[in-house]
C-alpha cells in the first residue's frame, strides 16, 4: 500500500508530459541567470564574461586533458589543489590565474579540483552532450560509467553554484537535490521501474527506500543522459554559456601534452654576458614568456624577475623596422595557409554533399506485432526517440537520416532512410534497408539488443515497402491496417468502432503526395546547388578581398620603408649640419687665439723698444756729466744698440 501510494503520488503525476519535465531545475537556472543583456548583472559583475574569455576556446579534447592532469596531480584523491598545483592544471597568465584563485579558493588556501573543472566545462564551447559526459565521468566515484541520482544532483548543484558566483544569486544545494529527486522518475523510466520494484518489496519504507535508491543505485548512463538533455535544452540555449564558438579575445588552450614535457632552457639575448655563477644568467624576461609553455605562470614571473637584473638590449630604428617587416610577412604567410586550409575544407564538404545527394533514399514499413496503437500513443515521443536512436545506432548513420512519416493502426511505422553520406560510407537507402532487415533476423544484432530491442523483437520489415510508388505504398499500408483491424476484432470483439481510422482513404487523398514529395526534393536539390554556387561566389569574393588586403599590406610596407628612408636621410643631414657648425666654431676660436697671440707679441716689442730708448738716454746723460772742462765730447755708440739707431735701415752718426 505504501509503495502504491508513493508511486501514485510521486512518480505518475497526473497530467505531466515530457515538455513539463525538469521544471524545478530549469526554474533554478532561470533564477540564477535571468538574463545576459548589456545591462544585466551577468555583464556588470564581469565574472561570467571573464570566464568565457579564459575558457571559451576549450573544447572536448582540452577538457579531458585537464581531467588527466588533475588525476595525475591529485594522487591521494583529496580533490583539493593549492596555488602551485593550480598553476600546473590551468595554463593562464599570472593575473588571470589570480582571478580564478580568488573566485574559487576556499579561505584563500585551497581550490576544489572538481569545482574548477566544472567551471571550465561550463564555460567551454563543447556541446551540451559532451559537457554532460565529461561531468558524469568527473563525479562518478565508482568509475563504472554510471552515476547515482545523488551524483547527478551534485553536478547540478555545482553548475548552479558556479553560475550564482557570476551573478551574485545564491541557490541552495539541498533545493537543487530535492527538485532533481522529485523529477527523476518523470525523466527516466528506468529509474521509475527500479523505484517501483524496490517499493514493492515487503518491509520497505517509502522514504528510506526512495532515498537509498536515489543515493546508491547507479542507473544513469549515456543513454539516460540523452533522455535528460532535452528537459533542460531550452533553458541552456538561452544562456551565454551555450555558444559553440569562442569569443574573439579568448585565450587559446595549451597543447594536450602541456606540463608533461621538460621545460626548455631559456637562453640569454645575443650579446649579453653569461656568468655561470649568476642565478639569472641564462634567463631573459621576454624570451622566457615567448619560449616557455603557454601559461606557465611561475616560469614567466621568475624570468621577468631575473630578466630585470640583466641589461636591456636597445634596438635601432632599422632593426625595429626589420623586425616589424618580418612579423608582417609571417602573419601574411599564416593567413594564406589558413585561407588555403579553409578552402580545402569547403571543397571537401561540397564534394561530400554532392556525393550524399547522389545516393537515393528508400522508404519502408515496419510492422510491430505484440503492441497496440493505443499503447504506443501514450508513449509516442519516447517511441519515436527509441525508433530513431535504435536504427541510426545499428546502421551507423546520423539520427537525422531516419525519418518517421507516420505511425498507423496495427503499429505500422512508415519511415524513410536517408544515406548518411559520410566519408567512406557509400550505402544508399536500399542497402540500408537490406542491412536493417538482416539485423532484425539476427537476435545478436545491435538493433535487437539496443534501445529499440523491446520493439524489434516482434518487428517485421515488409518487403513491399522498398522501391514502391506512393499509391502502391498506400495500398500496402491499407491492407496491413485491414489485417490488423480484423485480428483485433476477432480477438477482442470491439473491431474498429471504438476509434476513428488514422489513415486517409482514396477520396480524401486527392493528390499524389509521393510525386509532390519528389518535386519538393528536386526543388530542394536545385536550391541547394544554387546556394553552393552562391557560397562559391562569396568565397571567391573573400579571396579577392584577401588579395586586396595583401596588396594594401604591401603598399603600407613600402610606404613605411620610404618613411624610414626619409627619416634616416633627415637624421644624416642633421648630423652633417652639426659637424659643419662645430668646425666653424673651432675655426673662429683658432683665429681669435692667433689674433690674441699677435697682439701680445706687438705689445712686447713696443715695451722692448721703449726700454731701449730709455737706456740710451740714460747713457747719454751719464756721458755728458762725466766730461772735464775743455774736453770734446765724443759720442759712444754701443754695438748692441747700434740697431736701435737705424732709421729706414740707413746708419747715421752724430758729431759734435
């Protein structure tokens, strides 16, 4: 009685449907992140956009690389990382790493590794399916590939908590767990069956049994994950973390083997002295940031600190111009290689599309015995999902290649198989139908053992559905429906009077829908080819624009060279002018010195002449005073003063 009451009140909710599943978790996500517009809390706090810029370039391979690094570092399975271990997990510059540390650290001491990887997964550009598989593997404590309901609740609570840190909205983990516990029976029929079986056992309390089943039973695998995704897909697509392309300013992730290879030796710049006793002799700041692995924050900081001790190399204008030219040429070569790669990918995609169009589809009927249409109609969405998923997985084609046209009386499924057209897959629709029939006959096949195995066990592929026209297919379906109706009437006595027919008869079917479908398909093919031609023209236009960009870049380079040559010439003219002015100044100073020396020599000569004249006068005076009375004065001329008495170079004599 307790089990029936629990099942009736908690599991089979009256009026519920697949579209109403996951309401509690969806409302929690909408409350935590109501909007992401320019004026929203998401953009004002800038935490969410910053995490998108840091981890938006991560895809599924990078996520698993992070998971392997976490497993390698966390050997004791504590789940916590210090700052040094965080540097070995996430490849980010120092200031971005400090932002992540401040956002996720507990008491500024440790970061929970699972929470960090959950944040990287949420803000990556992986698909929702890839994110779900990664988080299931991260929180699966048993490593068996299946999670319990409590582990799924931990995943949901971690995701809501991380988004709440970006918007400032607090969501309690126990509320998320309670919502998921109440909605899981609606979301997963397998869990509903397990819970029903547990509650039907004697001496089992409804609350304790339900809680134990939620915590201990591992019933959520990859197939159950595919059933859970549609319940939150609409809310997820409305969030900014659902983007599949990274932001333009996103930081590229490190290579998969980052952190495993030995660190390369960082050489000093050319011309710098290398001292073996100097701790930073082999390091330079710029070279360390360039040659070290991406995001190796500790090595970058050490190289910057040690590089600050070294003398900086000053480049000349010519060397700077050469470096800029080389960088432009390298960027141009990289752009050309990228454009060539995109062109090759577009050509391969076009060839694959044309090859796919060349493979015709095929239609068929699948009669499922042992089930009534009323039973199927109650679970029609699940039936359609299992049909498409089971056949596409068994045949190895995408799910979109299996198209259900109609499900009619007698559980007769009218379907169409489209060729997958993948690389190396040249099967057309007829070959796919033949392979499907072979798997229906083999009890060990993937179709009989897969998701659709419950219905494939009593299924029959009608051979008349292959290669028939629309009128023949309609007649075949009518005969199958009549036979099913007769069998139902003979077994139950009710016949077909209890429900209206679901197939339209010939009076209502006034048009040949098969012919109309072929016309529509031909029109779609024509429009597809026209679209490809237009895309080719757009590509050619882009190529022309790229060529013009290269020409513009070349003209800019030539202009820069001319300006550089002009600057060099002006610098040379200024140098020559300075040298000329310096020479003139030195010449003027030399002339002034010679003039001063000449004036000094003339002054010395004048002084000597005046001194000689005074000496002569003194001598004459002495001689005149020394004559006795009656003596005749004689003029005594000193030989050394003879030259003083010359006038115009003619000697003279004074006689008394």
